[in-house]
């Protein structure tokens, strides 16, 4: 027994206390045991573990399972080690749940030997880089351990042991490998399996024979955070998206030749990577200030291509953006056949101001100036989050049915450019302040109906014995950043997820259909938020999921980026905390409400709109919108609860109707032209692009690669003609005497298109001024003093056009017509500055409604600003910054763009 056995036992006990909860069962496996080979045992007592392994320390390699195993496995070898027999070690399916993500930074060297001091130091430095990289992206601190030959980071996670979690962690590891692998150190990408073994800290790493330059070393814990917090699932998804954004090129496309042709001067390294190939770029092709070899292009083993840069400010671009910049013609040719610009047809007009009523509207108006996210996305997710956090008490009764505040929401926009994930981040922050426990229970990864039921399960009894205490808090919000993955799950034969989700929306009564699973749930309060693209949705949403009502349980919203903020925005914390206090108060009120009725005026309004909401609609769109009445009721309930009202009044119903009206226009935009036949859909899309000129049959035929039979195209055109979707225009005879014809998309009733900078709206159609047609009484006069415009000195005669005509309008600059923002107020006056020309006005008589937020919006990117956009002092250059702010921003950017090797941790611990 080693002389310092007391210290070894203490270190083993400490490591086990970090890794496992009291009573957890785990496997210990000892490899390379002289004469015995492999030993295995199951333990729930760290002291017994230490006693069992101490004799093998230094002569064999000792590991434990990273995650706890099924308690029954203790019977295989109860707190002792035995020779491992076939099937007597832990399999992936015998893991209870995933609790840890292992990032093993391993120095490159021949297998089965120890590392040199220099190799080990390289692994430490790379671990510093990974630690800092993830810390800057909002990941909590990990457990850090010295494995003897390298360093590994253990991040706490809360994931089910299922295929979705396995795929997620696998992609996270691939993404980190892509960013941090080189010729000296690599990220071990094989640690994603649930039954993964990890070296037992406190024991010696005894790979191979020790030599003076490659000695055996003892493993140790380097750092354990004071509090261990799990990595939010959205952070895992965010990193995995780097790999999941890979795109398949056309057949025969040679990426290596393309890289050297278009990026030749930027290529600094080329190497095999994970069975594919990787090209390192320096400087970054999208930001030449990134000069630390942070950019890359890579081809995966399956041929898909990814590209990017590891800096925060470069997370917006990928392979398609790279190709559009350096090879625009090729990018157009490479675009998938089914993908067209979402702006081919008119984008749905924005919601009426009524949708931004009350606390939800206050929150959106407060956040909007500081984010690129679509205000509609923020509003929708705020409403759904509140409805779920409020719980299953408040409801509206319709005959025998009860409608609670749980809703399903789908945000549809173009990949990263729609800023769908950014919009959720703001909602999450305010609810984290209002109800941290609820936010901690948000789940990701819907893969089966059984898994959904498990999250909200009832207690399980065997006789009078409780064998599973179940879940007491039945509130569950499932957030899916990649809805395409869920849609693929629905296509699997025998999968029950669709049926369970429909029951969750309808009644909250769930039951597992698995033969050996007794799991059921009653009173479950389930809400779902999904993010997707129109192309993925139309490709993967099968007709059966439309026909069975799965699609009409969702509220569908079109979303897109609202503005350009190159440096992002920072929401004022004090104001955010104030909103969070209001949200917390509203949640407390909502949990005490039971049945909610309508006021008499609201009942009259409901009777007026009910027939319109209930009208029959034909086709796919009709199936998607078939639950309009139920959605409006649930939305009205949420607006009422946010307003601390025990009844639904007219403003609440108007808000719900305005929100649903936008959802209807969005659904029409998304599904209105879907015909079920992919070839027919491609024809319609092409005719949309062609416009009034239309296309000939020959031009339509050439759209398809590989070619389709000409008679098949003829059948489709005749079907579209008979259904009134297209029209055929005869143009006499062609050169060969055949009738010449041109096909044109039939023009139907169009959705009103929002003009740019329409009065009363921002460029994206978001209401620019405060909204409230009942509380607000705003009388605005003309300017009473003089105005200044940057370095042009004093100006006179400026005024603010703010007379309320037909509803609220923004305060517009009379000099250039641009929107104005409030700079300061006091003494009954308010200073406002034009975001376009910088002119400063003083106006009198502004009376803001109680509870409204009036924070300055940053100017649009293209605005001509003469005062610094950061400090608002005169003297701004073409970039909008004064000299002092320009230097401060430049220093901040240089800090972000430091070399990986220069990343240093805070002085919490020493690697």
C-alpha cells in the first residue's frame, strides 16, 4: 500500500462526491491488471471503492463510469472488484441519465504511452483556451482535473439518456474539435457515449512503462467551482449548430479546388480532420482583425461542408455566407432547388398595435432597441413562457372543455439571420429573474412520447410502495431550436410523440404506450416553442401531421431580423429587474385564479368575431388554422392574467385577436402555396419568381436536375391549371409550328405589404411609439427652443410632427422626417434627438402613461449620425463614433481577438 494512502483515499472520496450524489451506484473498471486483465465492480460507497483499488494504484489503470448506473447493477459485484466476464460491464442503456460532458484535451503522441512534460503543458494551455472560450459564451465553470497526461474539463449537464442527447453531445465535441484541434493537442470526440469511463482522480496514470521523459503521474483535481450549475441546453445546441449547419454540395463539387481558387492567400494549413479535411484560414475572411487562425473551412466524412470563425462577433456566418462573398455565381447555382428567397411573395404585414398590449407589450418595447430579434418573436415567446410558468389553474371553460394558458408556438424564419435564438435569450433572462426554478426545468430534445410523459410523470406505486415519486411541478416548457429534428422523429414508425403532444395541448393527460413502462401523467401543463425555417418545414412536415391536427395545435409566426446591431445591445439591468418584478407579481396572481369569465362587452365582441374565426377553410392552410377559436381564447386568457385581471375584458380579447391575425397571415405565407407535390411546389415557386412574364414549358423543364419526364411536367401543369393556381397564355406558333405557350402564376388576393419606414412603424413594421388607446393621453407641442445638429452648431425652426391623427404616431423630425428618440426629460420638457440627422429638439407637454418604457433606440445602421452613437457627443466620424469612443471600442475588439494561447483564467485556480 502506498505510503501516502490516506491522501489518495481522501482524493478519491472528494472526486466521487463531486461526480455522484449520495446513494448513486457507479461502476469501477480496472484495466491492464497483471495476470487478471480486467476487473470490474459496482459501488455506492466511495470508502469501499478506495479500499478496493488502492492495491492496483500504479500498476494498472483505474476508471469509473462518468454517469450513475441503474441501482440494480450493484448486485453484480457489491462494493468489490471481480474479474470482468462477458456482458458484466456497463452498457449505454444501463445509465440512469446523463449528468456530465467530458472534454478531454489529449496531447498527440503514440498510443499506450505517457506524455512528456512539454506535451502535457501543451494540453494545459489548450484547456485554458477551451475554458475561456466556453466561459465567454455563457457556460458555467467546469470541474478541472489533471489526468496525469493531460487535462480534462467536466461540465455538468441535465440530459436524458436517449439518442437525441447522444447526438447533441457528439456534435458539441465535433464542434470543439473543429475549433481547437491541431498537430499538438486534440479534443477526444469519442466521449459522447453514456457509459463513458473516466480516470479515477487520485490514482496514477500508468500507461506503458515509465521512462525519464515519459513518467507515470498521479491524477488530481485542479478546480471545483463553489457551485456546480448545468450547462443550459440552449448553449449546447448553440455550439452543436456549428456542425449541424453543414450543407451538402452539388455532386462533383471539389471543395479543395474551390478553397485554393477563391481563398488561396488565406489558407495557412490543410490537414485531415475526423475522417474529412480541414483548411485553416488567416486572417478571418469576414473580419481581417481576427488574425489568430480562428477561421476555417472543413468537409465532413459524409461530404457536407461547414465554415466559420470561433470569435463571438463571427458567429453569424457560415459556408453559404462565405461562398456568397467569394463566389456569388456559384452560390446561386448551389442553392437547393426547393429553397427560394422568403421575400419572393409579400411578407405578412406586422401585428396591429393591440397585440402589444399590457406587460407583454411593455417588455417588447423595452427590449426592442437593444436586439436584432424580431419584436414578434419576443412577444410570442414571452406570452407562451408566461402561460406555462403561470401553471394549470386559470382556465376558460367552453362547454365541457377547459382551455388553460399552455400554448404551442413555432417561429419560422431563415436560419441564423432570423435571430430566433436571440429573441428567446431575452425572454429567458426576465423569467430567470421572475421564476428561476421554472427556467431551470425547461427541457430540450423531444424524441419520444414516452420521454415527454416521463418529464411530467405521476408517482408510480407497486402495491402500497412508492417506487417512483414522480414530478410535483407539472409545468413543462419544451424549447426546440432545431424543429427539423423533431419532424424527423415524427416520421419514425411507431413513434408516439405526435399523439402525446396533441394530448398535452388538449387535456394534459399523457400515458406511455411502451409495454414495460407504467409512466403516465395527469394535469400536465405542457407548452412548446420551436424554431425552424420555411424550407425545412415544408419539406419535413408530412401531410399526416397536418391531417391529424398536430400542426393546428401550433401558432405559426414569420420572424426575421429587425435591424443591424454590429456590436449587439445591452439591456439595462435595473429596468430589466423592474419588469421581472412585475412578471413575478403577475405569476403570483395567475396561480391564484381558477375559472375566468368574460365581461359583458368582451362577450359581445367575442360573439361578433366567433363566426369569422370558426369559418371553414379549405386545403392545407385550412387544416393548419382549424383551431383558431381555441388559440384566441388561450391568448386572451394570458393577456388577462398579465393584466392582473380575473376576467377577460375587451383589451385582452383585442390583443389576442391582433396577435392571432398576424399568426393567420404568417400561416398563409408559410403554407398557402404548399401543394403536397414537391415538383408542383417547385413549379409554383419558379412562377412566383418569374412574376408577370411567366415561364415557357421548356424553361420549367430545365428547372429540374435530374430531368423529370416531360409528360410528368405536363400532368402537373394541367392539374395546376384545373385547380386555378396557374394560367396558360397562348402566344401563336413557335418556329416549328407548335403552339407557343407561357405559364403565369394566377394572381390572387395579396397580403398587404408593409412599406419601408411607414408612418408609425420602424423599418420592420414594429410600432414606433407607445401604444395604449385607453390609458394614454398625449399632447405634443412644437419645439420651444433651438436644436443642435452635430458640429453644425445651433439650428432654429425645428419641430416635432406628433399630432395624433388616426392613432399614435412616432415623433418625427421636421428637418429630415427621421424618427426621434428621447435623450432626457425634466421640468415638463423632453429632449429628443433625430436618429437620422442628429438634430436635437426640446418639446413640451409629453405625458407618458404609467408603466410604459421610453428608452432610446440606437440609430439604424445606414443613418447619417453627426453625434457619437455611443456617448452622443458631437464630432462623430463616418463610423458614427467620436475619437474617444472609437479607441475604447477598438481596445475591446482587440481584447476579444487575442491569441488562443494568450487566454488566461481568472486567479481562481492554477492549471
